[in-house]
C-alpha cells in the first residue's frame, strides 16, 4: 500500500488451491483503497484473510 491506502500489489501467503479463486481475489483487491488510521504509524502493508464458501 502507498501512504494513501492504495493497494499496489497482492501476495498470497497460502493459495486456495484454485487458480480461479486466487485470480478473483487478486482482482478484488488490486487498485482499491483501504481506509487508513491517519494517527497510526504507516507500515505499508495489511494482512487480510479471505474465507470462501463454495455453493453448488
């Protein structure tokens, strides 16, 4: 993230096992803006957990 909260890159610590889900997750976050706490120290990254429930 940059100092305005814009997502610059996405990295997976562990993939889902499905390239389609991983690509959809990456697209979901890229070029988005994450609200930042302006009073907190800037760290340049955020850890996000995404859980999927697949329905038939």
